[in-house]
C-alpha cells in the first residue's frame, strides 16, 4: 500500500519527538495538529543518520557540519538529509515546516559555526535540498496562513 499524500513534511522535533541534540523537543502546537490530522509527516535528518541523542551541538562552518567537539559530521548530515528527502517524496509533500537555525533544518538563517550563538544567512543541509527541489519552506516562527 502506498503512503498517503501529505502536504507537509515537518521537523520531527516540532511534532514533539525528543530528537534534539540535547534530547529535548521543540513541540509546536500547530505542527502537532497537522500531524494528528494526517496533513504532515515527520522526519529528523539527524535521527535518520543514526546520530545519538543526546549529542554535541553542531553548526555549519565553511560548508562543513562540525560538532562542538571538533568532529566533521558533514557526511552524516547529508545522508540524513537524503533519507528525509525520500520520506517527503514518498508521501507526496510539497511544503516543509522546519526548525529554525538548525544545521539540518534552518531556513534563511543558521548559526555561523563559532558556537557563540551568532546567526548568519544560510540554510541547513536538508532545507537547502528541499528548496532546490521546489518545496515551499516555513519555520515554526513563520507558519503558512492556511493551516
């Protein structure tokens, strides 16, 4: 049986899943309701890449995803982003609601790689893939008006 068509793929942490780097979630009531209604499917690229929870925070610096303890996790993040893209595609999604500032999901603004909470223009790896595939991108701070 083919999966149902969902308009949105959403960051799993926004749906209340405990997959953040620190073991928490970023539950957003509107996103949780979309999932409950079947209008959204969840994905966590970092979880799909089998990164542990909890794990050191990561940021993008010069195109590489680096953990605060100095490891280069770029390949893991790309693998997770590709797997998350497969989920979105399999479910017929056309839009995404993503966790702002994340090295996977950040839309328009991410942390600058210095681990100083400094923001810079840019997208997370999965957000960039979604944008290049023509998805409409939203964050929990800027939700679509028609949900």
